C-alpha cells in the first residue's frame, strides 16, 4: 500500500513496457545479425584480397615465384576444402606451388569464422602462383586466371562477393549474386 508521497508503477504499466521492449528487440536483433554477417564477409574479402596482392608484390620484389595456397594448418598446402580453412603466402623456390622445406612463409592466415565459404573455380581452386613479372601462372607455365566466390551460409544476396584474378595477376572485387554460391 502506497503512502502519501510515494510513487510506483502498476503491473499493467510494467507489462506494457516489457512488451514494447520485446517488440523493439525482435526488430533490432535480425538487423544487427545481418550487419555483423556483412562485416564478417567484408573483413574476409579484404584479408584475402590483401594476401593476393602481397603474394604478387613479393614475387615482383624478390624477382622469383611467390604462391598463395590453401592451408588448414599453416605449415603445408592442401587441395581439399575451401579457402576459408586458411591460407599461406610463401616464396616458392622450386616453382612447384607446394611449401617445401627451406621455403620461406611470408604470411599465414588461419581459419575464418564459421558461416563463410570461399571457393575458387578450377584454375584457382588450390593455389595462385605469381611469376617474377607479377603475372599469375600455373606451375605448367600456362597463364592462370579465375574467380573466387565468397558466400555467407546460408547465402544472402547482400553478402556474395567475387574476386576475379586476371592473367596479369591483378585481382579485383565485385558484387555477386545468389546463383554464384551454388
């Protein structure tokens, strides 16, 4: 029982406030989740593009082949899985696109947060190798060009990015579509 000068809230007023807060949260949380997913996608894309550019620059600077390859452990290249498991950039002394004993690792990127996939089409599915001139070349000597696809799982059209590698070794980014993630 309230005495003179005391102020309080009724049960009905409290229920109205709690209901309003619940409604606002149900609107805000999905928007926040979408924003965080987009930021994860942008961060991974920027990191990958940076590694491609680093490998190209190192090949030119060293006047020797440099490779970016998928790596689950940071110690060796792998041909299984996607690029989201991580990658390494290294100086490829013997031009075989495989990290061998004595070859220097320049950069190592660990596995990325769950919910993202990064895959390359056939020419760039496992590695990108840069010659001393900065052009992308397969270990056979043929030019290397391809497309990497970054998708959010489950796919959202706002978060699909494509990274296109030209035979000159330059990589560019553009927005993709949901059909690119299939």
